[in-house]
């Protein structure tokens, strides 16, 4: 299998054919994203409710825009002249911009990031979101109330939530300085719209006291949240709590993040990787290490404690939150070398001695094989140690028999496996 010049093209799963405002709209949907089978019911419901109003919002922001349907819909229906979108998944953000370029004639701009990252204060007439259900209550409060900083004086927030979140969201809004503009609900979702009636303040509300609390720092203003989160210096509103871990003689405490794997225990795949890493780390000088899908940062923390001359750790993920979690915990646990974040599918212009990490099986064999070839053929890494469910790893090994690579014997444990891959 050859590697396409743009690896991201491999992620295309299907094309949705829609008709909005008398215009045919085609949305390319990538694999392994939210609502990849069809347009999400909650997003559809939010569109229906917004379409039933006469509001116009010249400048809009879609927080967590996915592959772009809501942002593009606002532009196509001419409810907004300019729409910005922010999305933590690089692949989804890439496809959102690709869809917008085709359907919205330059009026939609998408960037990868977290929450309101990169947004300018006092800019927007509308902030809209399909509120994530699994990011933790503090992050949800931050999205609901932190939106005020980015709105113009009469700006509005429109959001859709799943019904199990409705009571908590309404309780929070009932104690906040907001005016409710719209409320509707069906069996599965609810749509709420509101505006803030008090001027914005830089000081955080009282119940945000633990918003970015870690073992070493507390952010007390909205600006400090953004600056610290963006720099990997604090846990931001996604903090779940501190958790102790131990691997061999290495004991450490991480700031565990919501919606990032391995927040309270190692997976079987990570345990296999710990064992598989020992031999190459002992036999070969290792000054640089790349970690694919690094979860909370465990592999890097352990390697940093074991390898005295480890100078560089490269973190590879399509998930911005996973990258921030791993970077933050590496710094928190004492790694003083260089940490490089690579958000997306392009590889940074560095060479590393060893690549380790977890495969995203939902991406499928074609994408995973292309990524393996990409790393080996670009000389990014000379040895790859990759973990996945044993059945998926077995299929990959069979397919790699036709490629110019060498694979070692699979090491298995409780349904998971680690494979070693090198160039021939």
C-alpha cells in the first residue's frame, strides 16, 4: 500500500448529502469522530430551533464544531456573515475546514484547539455548542459561563444538551446573571438560549475556585486559565483530580484529565508497553522518544525517570486535550528536557530513537498501516513499539507481510498485544 501525499485523505469515511436554504451541501465525514454515521440528532434539533427564530448573528463561534455542520449551516442560511469554529480533534477540524471551503465560500474558519482557545474577547454575537457530556462538570460550567468573555454586549449563547444534563445546566443558569431567551426539549435533547445581563468580569465566579487547581498552581482569572492551559502549565477546566501511580521503582502523581484514558489505572496495553520498552532502552542509547496517543503521559514519565540522557519527548495525537494532559504531567513530574507536541497526522521534522504508543483501532487498518509506513520511510523513528487489541494487531502483522518492514513476535496479555516494527 502506498502512502498518499496527504495522509489525512485516508480518513474519509462517507459523504453526507444535505440540502439547506435551497442549496445542496456535501459534508465529508472522517472515521473515528463524533456522529460519523449521520448528522447528530442533537445538532439537527438545535438547527431546527434556531431556524424558527428571526435572529441574525453577524459573527459566530462554534465551540466543539466537529466536522463542521453547525458552523457551515449558519453561513449557508446567512444567519451569520462570519463563523469561527474550534475543535479538539485535529482530523475533525481538518475536515470541517475542507467542508467549509467547499460549501461556505470563505465565511467559515476552523482551528484545532480546546474550549475558547484563540478566541478574542468581546468579539462574537453568538456562541453555539453541542455541549459535550463527558468532559466533567467544571469544564461544562466553564463553557456555559466562560462564554461571556467572548461575547459582545447583547451576544447570545445557544446550545443543545442531552436530557440527562438538562437539570444540572438549568440549575447552574438559574444562579448566573443570565436571561433565558429560549427553551425547548424533546425526548433526548434540550435546546437553551440565553444572554448575560451583567458586564463581564476578569475574576472567576466563586464556584470556579478549583478550576485549574493542581499541586503547584491555581489560576484565578480567565486570562490565566487560557495562558496556562495553552502552555501546558495547568490542568485547565478539564482537571479530574490527582491520582498516584507506580511502575517498577517509579512512583508519581498525575493531574488526571477528564475524557482522556488511563486517569486512574494503567491499561493492559500500557503495561505491555512498559515491558517492551525495557530492552531497547537498555540496549540502545536513547536521547529522543516519540509517544503515539500518550493518554495522561505515563509512558513518558516512566521513560524520563529511567533514561538519564533522555533529552526530547515528542507527543503525537489528533486530540488536543490528550496532548495537553501528557505535556502537563511530564512537566509536573519533573521531565526537564524538550517536549514537542504534534497535533495532527503530519510528523514533526525530527528523528527519534524509539516510537512507542497506542493505536486507534477505530481508524482502521489502512490508516494505521499508512501511519506506520510514514514513520519508517521518513526516518522519523527506527524502532516502533505499538500496542492494540490482539485481534487488531494480528491483522496488521499479516498485512505488513507485504510491506518492506520487519515485525517481531507479538507479545500478548489479556486480549492486548504489542508489536515491534522496523524497516527491512
